[in-house]
C-alpha cells in the first residue's frame, strides 16, 4: 500500500470521526433515546471507528516501515546506508487538496544522521499572505501513528466506562453538594448527552494536536483542548468548587499559552513558516519552490542535521549589521541592487552566527513553546490547576490525566524536540525535576484518593519533561505512553471505588479488597506499573521499562555533567516517593480492616461495563513496555521517529557553559543501565516497604510521624502553600484592583451618571410644570373666558321679542352716537 | 324744526308762524317719516299682541318708504326736478317685501296660536338662552 496516500486518509478520518459524533450529539443529543441514552453509543461508536482506523494506519505503517531492533539504537552512526539525497517526491494524495511530502528513512548525502520516515502535507489552507501559510495539514511519523493508537485506545476504554459511570445523569439529579438558599439541594435534569458531546470534542481536539502539520494548527487544537477541559472539569457547574476549578484550569493555561504565542511569533517573525515539514509550493511563475520547514531550518541536511541557528534568525538578530551592509553597498554604487545586498548578507551569515547572533531568538522560541507545554502538562509553576481539575467526573480525570490534555504538552515538546537547543533542554530538565519533586511530596500526605493520583500525574509529567530535558527523547515519550495506560487505569479504578463508597476520602475506606476484588486487583497492577515494578534485567511492567530508561538517561546526564548530578538524585528520590505514596493509597483503600463500617457494608463491585475496561487497561499497563524477540515494541517504534540529528551528543550551551546532552543510546547499555536499574529497584522496594510498615503492618503510626514532623507535614498538607502564594501574588492584587476599579465605577462614574440623570429628571419636572401651568393654563384660560362670556351673554337671550326690538332700536341709536363721536375724533379730527 | 316750544300757549303761534309759513320741503316729509318710524318702533316694543307688532313693522317700513319717496321726488328738489325714480322703485320693493313678510308672519302667528292658544309675543320664549 502507498503509505504516503493512505496514512493521511486513514488518520484524517480517525481524527474527524469524534467531530462527527460531537456535531451529531450537539444537535440531536437529547433526542437520542430516552434521556439521550444513545449519545453514549454514538460517541463510543465514533471513537471505536477512530481506534479501528488508527490500528489500520498502524498496520500500514508497520508494513512500510517494519520495526526492528536495529533501529532501536539508531544513533549517530548506525543508519547511514541510504541513497544520497533520497528525499522521495511527495505522495500526491488525490482528493486531499494539498501536496504531500514524504521523507524516507534514508540518510541524506552521507552525513551520517538518519532521517526518520515521515509524511507531511496540507489538506486545506486557511490563510495565506506573504510567506505565512496557515493550514490544516498533517505530519505523520511513527510517533503520530503510535499516539493515535494510544489516545483512541484509552479513549475507547474511558467511553465504555463512562457510559456506566455516568448513568446517574440519565434521570433527574439531586446534587447533594449544592446547597440552595432555602437549605434544600439542587435538583436538575440529567446531562448525559452533554457529557459525551464534550468528550467527543475533547478526543477530536487531542487527535488534532497529534496529527497537526504545523504549529498554527497545533495552537488551534491546543486551545480547543483547553476549552474542552473547561467544559468537562466544570461539568457539575452548579458546584462552586467545580466552576472555580474549571476557570482555574482555563486561566492558568492561558498564562502558559501567552508564552507559547511569544514562541510562535519568534518563529514566524524570524523564519516565516510554522510548518514542521518541508513543502514544495508553486510560485507566481508556476515553478515549484522548496520551502523548508522548521525542522529542516534548524537542523539542515547540510550540517548533517546538527543543530544550528537558522539563517533567518541570524539575520533577524543582525539587523544592525544588515543595515551596515546596505549602506556599504549603496556607497559602492550598487544600492539599487537587492541581489547584491542579499549575496553579501548570505556570505556573512556564518560569520554572524559564529558571533552568537540569533541564538537568543532560538532560545526564546524554544522556551516560549515550552511555556505552553508547562501550562498544558501542569509543570511547575503552573501545576496548580491539575489537582483542582478533580472536580470533574472521574472519567474526565482519567482522560485529562492520561491520554489527552496533559499528554499534549509532553507530546509537543517531543514533537518540537529538534528545534530545542541544549539551553532550552536544560531549562526543561530543571522544571521537570522541580515539578516531580514538589508534586511527589504533596502526594505523600493527600487524603483524597483522586488528589493523590492527580499529584502523582503531575509528578510523572515532571519525569517525562526531565527525561526530554536530559536528552532522553525516546524515554520521555515512552513514559508518556506507558503512563497513559496505567494512569487511566488508576483513575478508572479510583472512580470505581468512589462509585462504590460515595466518598473520596481514603481515611474512610479500608478493607475494600474483599468486596471489590477486580478493582483491587487491577489497581494493584496499576500501582506496580507506576512504580516500575519488575524483576531486574528479566521482565517487568510497562513502567519498569520506561522509568528505567529515564533513570538511565538522567544518570548518563549526571555522568556527562559532573556539576549537575543532582538531577539524578531528584529522579531517584522521586521514584522512592512514588512507590511510597502509591502503596500508601492502595493499602489505605483496599487492605486492612474497614475504618468506616457503614461505607464498607454498602460497597459493591462495579458493573461489568466498568470492570471490563479496567481489565483491558490492566493488561496493557503490564505489556505495553515489552519488546518482542523480533525487536517489535513501543520503545523501538518510538525510536523509529527519532528526529534527524538528535541521536548524537549535543554539546554546549551559551547560557549554561559546559552543558553536555549525552546521546540516548548510550544509556541503554553497560554500567549506566545496570546502575540505573538497580537504583530504580532499590528505591521502589524501599518505598513499598516503608508504606507497608506504616499503613499495612502498622509498626509505625503515620500519626506519630506526622506529629514528629509537624511543620513539614503542615507544609506538605498545604501543598507547599502554592495556592496561597498565587492567591497573595496574583489573585489578591487583581481582586484589590478590581475592587478599586469597581469602587471608582460606583463612586465616581455612577455618581456622575446618576447626577446627570437626576438633573435631567429635575429639568423634565420643571418642563412638565411649565407645560401644565403655563401652556395648558393659557389654553384653559382662553376656554374659561370664552365659556364665561357665553354664560354672561346668554342672559341677553331672553326670548322676549319686544325686548329685542328695544335693543335693536337703542343699539342702533347707540351705534350712531358712538360713530359720530369716533368719526369726529378720528377721521374728521 | 328746531327749537319749537310745546307749551299750550305756543300752539297758535306755531300754526301762524311756524312750519306752515314755509313751503313743504323734503324735511317735512322726513319728519313725518321719522315720526312714523318711531311710532312703529314703539308699537313693536310695547305691544304684546303679535298682530300689533306686525302693525308696528308696517309702520316702520312705511316710515322708511316715505323717506325713499320724498328724497327721490322730482318736485321736492330745491335745485330743480330730476328724473331719478330710484326711491319709488325701492318703495315698491319694500311694499312687496312687506306683503310677503306679512303673509309669512301671519302664518307664523296662526301656527303659534294653534300651539299656544295665544298671540302674546311674551309667551313666545322657547328660544330663550
């Protein structure tokens, strides 16, 4: 099969299927069966369609690019067997509208670094002006295909699970957490279709990020994911806590996205493109013109895909020098010739690059993009939204925490990895280490079962970021996938527990293993997977492989950078803490005697529709990390997508001198690997043992420990006071300014407006008085005078004929007399 | 007809030396007309009988007629006879109108009598304001 034509079609359809479901439920949801019951079927059918198409695409991919162990360690010097310059021509997908571009896995021109197979192109151009093209396109490589399978697989499990979990929404709901003013509880109609509508949109958005062929499209779907999380976290929006949590998640993410916008602007302003892959566009004269994408600009084939500051950024930063060149050329009489200027500038770019111009721009672009990932993937200092996001229904937590939202940040760092300089990577490693440590310590003392898992997610995301930051590209993404499986499993298990106990508080649980064996068993598998349990060097759960890879890479980094060894310490300490808090959770929930008999008596195993996804995910959580004897496995599949030129050693940072990012393949072998594996095993075992000592066997009472370390315990129980800190730094000043502004609004502006209204009212009153008494008065007075005159004159109308005659005669005489006077005085006089 | 004294002793003197000592002029006719007019007015003003009132009207009209005729008579012009017969024509119109008016007025009076069994004009006050 022609992969260049088939893959975009299959994955494009897989991407659009949830959108169809979203639109259908949006318009017809409430009419889908009683109370919209069939909305779940529609959404599940859509995501299953996506899953099937993704699996088909994976089949096509593997048929064209078989995964072998040889690729696994495909570092700098393994894969240089290709045909020189063998960029395959773009696969013209009929009906796709855009041009496709396929890159083979053959090395270009004997420079050594292998180019991973990938396909890119545009379906639809949204906007085109000058050099900028905003389009809906695709970039498909092994990572894209794998993420499609993972996201749709986990989303399918969650859809099935949610159709059982959300059955309360099928009839009217009385929300016991919402107290109305009259003391009663809120009573509202169920919102079953609405839930699945948002879930479908969520999946569509996430798949859009995964398939996106350029950063503009990533940003569009990035924001769509944000708004979906807002819908779902605020699903019970009548609860104050839920609506606050939704707003918090949304606003905190905007903070990160602001940085992302800066990164986008830096890239676009200096490079004029946001596409990942190379494109061939047709210019005005009809001739095809090659437009290199971001990856080719930063790691051009001419340098053997080694990182260099792109010429666009150098010229952008060297504006003064370029101006000098223009002046010199003009002085030499060639001022009108842009070609001469361009030639001179091009000849000096290497010079300027050597002077370090433009490297800050590349650094800012990388850090800016990473800022967006900090928000989405809940890294320090923007991790505060994720634990609050527990206010959403549990299936949403599972989706947000595993396959969609938080995965998007790590995925983008992985996708954008070729553009990140060692300095940016070091920043990422720092942030990851801080995040994993803070979150792990908070998880130690949390009592809400979902919050423990939430902080564990934050901590694991820190692991992934740290892995990416120390050069463990494959390790970080591998952990992203395995974590997606076991974290969704853990969340769905916790949802099952909450469903049975109707409480989130672990202090009221205990002994549940007897009543809910399936949940307890699958959750134990999830806990083992997250701590990376396994028999060293033989076999283990999925977490065993991914976490070992991270530890090994961190150790390799520590060895390569003697002064920066603390990163490995953070990872190893984090592994110990992870093991402790995960088994603390399991022991408190399932082991021992019930603490609250009322809850324990009413607890029951969840219905099969909820248990089956747990079993599927538990199996995946165990086997996802395995590599089959032929070399087939997730780790090697990811390795197949390794960006060109990132397999070797990266040296030097201009901010952090002497920084060395070691090549990843070295960490898989030899002493580093052995040390890392043993460290991981020892720390995890120590953590489990300590948890057992405190919570299973009860040799040491947790209360005694908490009492002995009271200040530390308080510090952790208050989550390092981050919420309080942010409240004091950001929220309180904003509220104060708001109060001031609203005070000014009410005290000054409203006063003025009220005063104007008052004077207008007075003026109107005066006008009314004038109208009533002067104008109307005149009219009425005229009428009155006329009326009274009539009344008076009436008296003369006596009806006596003889009197009339007398009047006539006398009147005539009187007129004559009068006229004679007037005549004399007026006319004659 | 200025300042004649109406004292009983003056009547003979009036006859001997008063107006009769002069030729009859327009002024004499006008005096007669004025007397008739005033008599008619007074008659209308004091009579309660509708027929009496009608008679008063005739007096007024004919007083005017006397003036018309006198003022246009060719024999009474001091500066010689003229040929204007306007006054006479007007007098004939007035007589004509008086006849018509008398016919209508008598019809009204008869009807009034039929309705009120009287011809007292003071009782005819239905149109009083």
